[in-house]
C-alpha cells in the first residue's frame, strides 16, 4: 500500500536496521474506546506493509478509553513506546511500554501514566539531554487549564517513573503572532490548544521544539527554540509556521541517507487523516520544508 492508503493520526516514524516503522493513532477508534496500536513497515517510504498490531490492551489495563499518539524510541538496547491513554474514572496521561523489537509486542513498563495523576495530559515524547538525563516532554491539556502548556519531567534512568516535579516550558498563548483560540460550545470561554511536542537538534546544536495548535488555516505545525540549547532554557516562539494548512502533530526522522524528513497527518478531519512526508532543509539554524515526498 501507499501512505495515502493509511488512515492514522499522529504519525511517528522509527528508522531501525534498514526499515521504516510507522506508528500512529488508529483513526477509526480515535474518539471512542480503543484497544491498541498498529505499525506499518517500509524499505523505501513508498510502499508499506501492515497493519501489524504491536500493542493490545490487557484485560486488567488501567485505562478503558482512548489510545493516542504512540511514539517508539530506542534506548539502551530496548524499544520504548510513549503512548497516551484516557480513562473514564481517572485523569488520562502518557505511559511507557517496552519491547525487544520495534514490532513488539509492547507491554506496560511504567505502572500507570508517568504524567501527574491529577492532571489531564497527552502526547508524551522522549528527550535525552546532552548529559544523558532522560525526560518526558508532554502536554498539559487545555481541557483542564484553558491555556494549554508544554511541560517536562525528568525520568528515572530505567524510564519507569518520574523523578522530578513537572515544569512548564511554555503556554500556548505565548505564540501570539499566529495562534487562534478555540471556543467550543460545550466549554464556554476562550481556550488555547497545545498538541504533539517533539524535540530536534540542528547541525549547529540549536534545540528546536515542534508543536501543534490552530492558526488561521486550521491545524498547524509550529516551532519554538531554547535559548540555552537544552530543555531547561527559556523557549522563544517562531512566528513562522513550518506547516500551516490543516495538518499537524508531526515529528522529524532521518531517512536511510540521513536526510531529515517531517511527517504529520493531514487533513485534520476524522477518517480522512493520512500521514504525509516532507523533506526538510536547515537554513539559518532552523527548519524549512523542502518538498513533498
């Protein structure tokens, strides 16, 4: 199949031992009770095989509702899936699963969610600092705090738990140059969305953070920059959007030739979402779209 035939949200690509592994949120069960995650594989980014189920919720799993935004990171010889789960009785958040193979099966590694138990959180991603300190970067959802935030928490070396208090990198409203608030009928007031953080370091060691919200043309892919080259810095928003027309929740990977690519889902419409791939180039110590693959 081609990537246009794959109906997922929140695409994430792991490149490992000559294979592209594409993970994402199952679009058909995105907004309802869901039971797991799939993976698609390719050797050339053109032709894909799958879906292969890589995680299926066990009967005693702690969360009974949504399964969102799986990311798989290789760390210390194993594969760790950062994934968001929602529950009807407790606050949702990002948990960590583990496998010995990119195709799983992944099994629970953290006891429950790593994110704070009294926060509504989504979209955890992995960040390893220059001194090899592991962190989870995640979203504190607008549905709880109105002005959505990108936050971080230090992880134990074995990635089983948080070992620090969470701290805020920035709030959505700080992107005042382009962001458009949402005003849903069922939640009175003005709200600002944060989605899908992902960290990337440029050739000149600048630390970028990709994240999504809503702009004038719909769902977006935005950029922020750390002023000290690490997660502890002050984050400055870029008013130039990397992708601005109804697509987002992206991440960056390197193809087999070590060229950077952006993947995201578009359109941001239920059952029409598809992963797309854009070649990137670095210029002025930031990222620009090069072409659509």
